[in-house]
């Protein structure tokens, strides 16, 4: 009977390492012994198609504490180039003594479909027992990493409880001394003035304009490594962050936790409460004719299933065509491939939402329930006319300008929650009544104060 035909040749690379150069001058040293053991193991598997590669990967005089080793780097390059199918070592610690580093190397191997064998430890990922041992080792590596994360988190929380600043650049109005926040006498009056104007009811746009006239900027800072952070004019985004930052009342944040009395407050509790009350009663900012050229009528309304906002994003191709999307906020900072939720084409989502709204607003039971409430708000409303207008919304919609359509959507919709297989539309309870009232009015759409 002829020997079974070997369908595939498996190219095997033997990696050897010795921490010191001591004894390398001997006629038969540790590196050679490791290499011979690896070659012998490969020869014993010749019937399975194992063959040695011509190159040697020997790191003599290199510690396993680092992955920066010439032969190891060359081995990884050859793995990336597809020249190796199996890596063979005398023991696992020849490759790495660190579970964490071994995990990184193993991830690199699996990404290129390369197996691993340790000759003297019965460690062979080409069979089930070897893969079981590997999973046990990697479980310990994962456990070790999680312990490190927990220790780092506990240290961070303990530091913040002691009032230590752990966030890099301090907020406007504060300076750093011995890693603690101290009030900056030059910047703190500006921060107080901002909160005072908000508490007094000054519109945000007017406040931003006043700050620009004063020449006020964001924090000017020099980092430890000497990098200069230049102050920029205070825009609405920074203003909103300042108004929501409880650091100004003497607290430090960790996740959703706030630790009180961590440092001296710039804003007293009474002024803070007035400013928060003033911002809470302001209506949602609505798009206007001066909105950005790329329209996103659902801006600020779209959220992912995990509660995070989905940000408007667009790209323009060489042919001049623009593609619009609503993108998960994390996808702007991380690899979108790691997210289960893909970016959502804006046109498709907007069309689906508008069509759903049209269906809802034409429903007889909804019309019957809403009309009495609208008439109660304004007795001058013509009930039959409003009913006809709601039933013919699809015709009215086409006559609305883009910013008017956006106003209507913002008025009616509380939020849109995008799941992997569907989108959930949540309406504003008072928005429907106000919308009906506005249908008979020539005045701009009003936003309800909920």
C-alpha cells in the first residue's frame, strides 16, 4: 500500500532565544540545542506535511522581557509575508515570559493562520488539547489585564476623592498646583460673568458675541512636555460644556460619579442653580435658513440603541456628489468596523421617518384625539380646516422650505432610536398639539416647552 498523499506542505520555522551571551562560545551551545530539538520535532511530523524553512531565527543575548528582538521581528515579518505556517520553539518562555506579550504574538499568528508548537511542553495548537491549553493561558492573560484595569480605575477614583486632578488641561478659571485645582484669579471673574449672564436670561448667541467683543478665549495652557495650547474664541459648544461642568462648583467627576468638596468652587451653588434653570427652560435650537449648506433635518434627534448620539457626517466624492450619513459618535474616533451598528444613510432614514409621520398624522383616531386639545388651546381654530390639512399633509410638505421641514420634524419628534434592524420613532406629546395649532397659522412654527 502506498503512503497517503500529502495534500499540503506546512512550512515550519524554529525560533530560539537565550537571555545572555554566556556559553555561546561553546562548541554546542543552548541556541543550537533548541534548534536541533525543534528540527527533530518537525522531522517527526514529516508524514503530516511538516517541513523546515531554510532560515534560522536565533536571538542570542536578548531578554524575553521585550518583543524588540531582531530574529523575532524577522519572524513576524515572514509571518506577515505568508512564508510560515507553524512556529516551533523549545519552550513557551523562549517566545515570551509575559502572558500579555504572548497574547499579542498569538493574535498576530492567528490573524495570518499560523499555528504554534512548544516541543517540550506538549503545547501544540494544531490539535484540540493544545488549543485548550492555549485558551487556559489566554484566560489568565485576560484576567491579568482586567486586574490591571481595575487597579488603574481604583487608583483613579482614590486620587479624585483626594482632590487630585487627573484630566490633563484644567478648565477655564482654574490653574494647577501640586496636581490640585486652584482658582485662577485672572480667569475666574470671566467664568462667573458667563454664568451670571446666562442666569439673567441672555441668549446664547448674544453671549457668544459679547465674549468675542471682550476677546475672551478658551484655556491657554502649556503641557508638561512644553506643547503650547492656544486659546480659541469661545463658541457655543464650549459654552454649553462650561455650563454643564460641575467642576465649577468644587466637584470632580469619574464616569457618572461626582466627588464633592474636591477643590475651591468658582461658582456658588445659588448661581449654579439659576444658570441651570435658565438653560433648562430654553427651547431646542432649530435649524434656520442660515444653517449649514449640507442639510440634516434630523440633526440632534438620532440616537443609537446604546443611547449615544448619531452625528451628521458627509463626504464629497471627486465627481462632486455628496453622500450624507448619520454616524455613531464612537465611529468618529474609533474604527467603525468594531461597531455592530453601521453608519446610516441620511436620505433613507429621513425618507422613512417622514413617511411614518405622514401615516401617523393621517390616522383618524389620532386626529380625533388631537383636534379637541388644539381647539382648547386656541378657540379660533377652524376644526374642519385643520382636519383637511392633516389629511393632506403629504401635499403641504412639498411646499415647505427645507428649514421649515426641519422645524416641523424638530417640533414633532422627541428622538429616533436606530437599532441594527429597525428604527424607533418617539414623538413629543405636546408637539403634536402645537403642530396642529400651527397648521392654521401663518406664523412660524412654535416649539413647545415641555
